[in-house]
């Protein structure tokens, strides 16, 4: 196993994304806990692309989304603390710290993205379970996911900047 890199410190952007994503995940869990007693015994848990309910679950299944969100937060937090374990293209000594910064920033933003998507999904599930349907909320989830995927593609394309120049 590689030795932990002691010289890499999270950037302010990474710290901001990390702690905001944790706050969103915690707020989602608190909201679910606060509203839990008001939920019916069967709640909607899956939707098609039109926003129509096509799957149901027991009342306790509302904890599934916050639990996945928290698990992903912990996993990505641990991974972002160990940039030397990530896979890199064109890693050289002179660009190592820039690659570490890029990789850890990508993980922090991904963590924030996941927290937002799971919070929106949880909010939609809770609202629909309580009889409130907000089509704009479901559409915003689709838009956030599409924008997130496009941002990840753009980030991966930007990896070309680390490619060594031909001599």
C-alpha cells in the first residue's frame, strides 16, 4: 500500500463543497425524521421519466435515500483524503500536486452533487407520500442530473491539460 501524502491540503473550494454536502445530507435526514410520523404506511419510492409513480415501499424505506447519501459522503470524503490512491493520466512529479488538487476537487464537487440530488429525491418522495405533488421539483431533479453529468464530462475532457506536450 502506498504511503499517505502528507503535503496535500484540501483547497477552500474542496472544504466548502465537503461541508455543505454534509450539511445538506444532515438536513435531509433531519427532515425525514421530523416528517416520519406523518407518513402513510406505504410511500412512493420510484418514478418514471414522466414523474409518475411506478414503485412503492414501506414507510421505513424513506430512510434509504439519506442513508445512501451519507454512505457516499463518507466514501468520497475518505477517498479525497488519499489523493495518492487515485488513478491519474499523465502523472509526473511536476504536475502531481495539480493532479491531486484536480482529483480531490472533482470528488468534492461530486459529493455536493450527490447530496443535492438525494436531497431533492427525498423531498419529492416525502411530498408525494404526504399527497403534495410538485412537478417542477421532479423536473428540477432531472435538470440537476443532466447538468451534473455534463459537468463531469467537461471535467474529464479537461484532463487533456495534463498530457505532456510533444517534443
